[in-house]
């Protein structure tokens, strides 16, 4: 398989029925899962975050479950790694912001083969600091909702500047995340990560670092405010997401780092998670 496969409500399709509130208003949620030989990594974390998002947005539980979507995609997935994006929208409805009653969620899945081996240690990234600010959205904080225009603008800036990634800040100048992942700093053997109670995404790999991998290394984790100047003063920086796992940071602005032992150790635990997934 070399091209993406897409399903709409469980049926192979190359088109989206309209009207759709996800297309019209960004009224929906999405999850991006890593499949390894047809098995989803940390599927339970994705399921729990999606369930919370559905509750916050007032969606009924879709008729097509995430487990069913994963199983369908797994049957078509290539050997090795693939990305599975699952989007849940509020479905069709009349024009206007008010949600339709009743709501019939629509589930769209997209399966993409990945050329990069997820267990491969990537070259540490060179980061810039984006001029695009993450707005305060406490009602939606932590959710992986469809409103991603700030990330689109920051990614365009990243392309222009030829950075590998970019730190995104809130309106007060504190780090929130990178464009596509959660940010961590190492300070005197302890981990620090921005709080996502006001804005940002509560990533599945962020949760794995906090709940599984850091404790396995006897590392404490604190959620804290970090300015760019404070980031540049730490011992080590890395970021994480579902497809890249753990990626060390080599540079932010004029500050550079050489050895990244904590990121390397966490990467090794991430690799064990991939091995634990096992063959389909």
C-alpha cells in the first residue's frame, strides 16, 4: 500500500458528505494513532482522551467505536509503521452555529504508511520560537479539537525559517508546546513540562512520560511555567508526539545542547512500548 486509505463511517471513500460541521466550524475532535504492524500504540490513552473530548463537546458516543476503526484500519495496514488519523465531527446539520438535535456523529479515518521507523533515534531538532501565539481557551484546553489555525500559521513560519519545529508561546510569553507535540525540559535531573489547563493539548506521549516512563527512570515531573529564557537555561530539552515518540532538541535560538541522556533513556522506554505492541 503506497497511498492513503480513507473511510467515512466505516465505508471506503474519497469524499466527505456535505454539509458537515467539522468542515464548516471545526466542530469535532481527532486522534492520530501510531500503528506498528497493524497494532495501535497506547490505544487506551487515545480512547480516554477522545471520550473526554466527546463529553466536553456534548457529542453522543459514535455508533462506530474507536476500537472498530482501529480494527478496520489494521486489516488494511502495511507491515511496519502507519499513521491512523481518526476524526469525529458533529455530522450534518442546518446552517448556523447551533448544534443539530439529535446529533449523529460522523467518523472519518485516514491511514497513511510511514517511511520512518518509529524506533529510530532521530537527529536532535533545531527549534525556533513562533510568532504565532496560542490563545487562552480553558473550555477546550487539553482536547485535540479541530481548530488548529494557530498551528497551521506556525507550521508555515517553520517552513519559511527552515526550522525542524517551533516553540509556541501563550499571550504572556510562556512556552505551551511545540507545533505538533508536547515540550519537556530537564533541570537538575527533574522533568518540567508546561501546564495545559489553559491552552494546549494533553498529548498521549506526554501522559506516557508523566505516568509511565519518567517513573520507570525515577524521574519526577512537575508542570510549570517556562519562559524562553528559562528554557534556554535548562540542562536538556525534548518534545514528544504519537508519531515521533521522543525527539531531543539540539538548539533553540542561540542556545544549543550536545548530550541528551534523559531524552535517550525515555526514547528507549518508548521503543519498549513499540515492542510490547507485538505483531498483528
